[in-house]
């Protein structure tokens, strides 16, 4: 009887490990965290040194680092894509009062903090890679610990009908650094009623 229980325990452990491997791509926690930190370092270097950075020269000189929430793997979620039958053009409001055209491509559904969440995926009208999407969202941290106008994530479909959304990679729009830039405002579908304590925090000069 004991041997049977031990065998069942091993089977369960293997199954759990297989599921974990599937969702993390075989990465360890340390490897995953390092990957996120590497992306954050690229973001910092772009803002600090790139000619197309939204920062002024004075801001670049003063920039010593960006402020992020600690990396939390639970905020990297696997989402089911639900394509819209009628993919209409959405004129998304910008911070300067103008609008910018995006395709309302699909909804994504995922589990987070014990509930099923739903967000709208947008696609640039001139996007050549039809698996790339733009996610603009706001949450309970917006206007508090994070930028009031919401944050963005660039996504790429990685399954036949699924996509990984990693909120640890959420970044600020250009207008968070420089009000001279106009940025898309998250659509009403993408205002989350929970605090996403992941990704970039408010920029402080």
C-alpha cells in the first residue's frame, strides 16, 4: 500500500513539474527573473542613451535608474485569445486630445488573483507581423505608485490560440517622462479593478 502511495506521489510531482515547465518554458525562477532584469536594463539604456529617447538631455544626464516593482512570476500569465469576428478600427484617444487608429483584434482571458480577467488586444493598422499586439492597461496602482495614464506591454502570440502576458514587463508611455509626447490612453475594456504590482513604477526626476 505504501509503495502504491509513493508511486502516486511521484506521478503527481512529475505532472506538476511538467505543467510548470510548460508555462515557464523550462526556465528556473532565477533564469526568469534575470530575463526580466535584462529587459529592464535595455529599457534604461534606451532612455539614457538613445537619440530617440523621450528624455531631454538634462533628464538623460540625471537618470540613474528606473523604479520597478520586484519581479513576481505570478504576474506572468497564460491567456486564451478570443478573436473578434468583426475586427473594427478603434480610434483610441491620445493624451493631447487627438486619436490614433488601432485594430480591435481579440480579447484575452486569464486567471489572476483568483478571478478570470478579460482585456482587449489591439494591433497597429500598419503592423506587418500579424502575431504582434499592443496592450494598454490601467489598474488600481494608476495615479498612485504607477503613471496615471496607464502602462503598456508589447505582446507576441506564442500559441495557436494563446498568448503570454507578462505584467513584469509593463512599461511607461513616453508622456510619463515628457508631456510634450502624446500617448494612447487605455480603452475602457482595459481598466483592471485590481492592483498590478508588477512592472514599471512612476518616473521621478
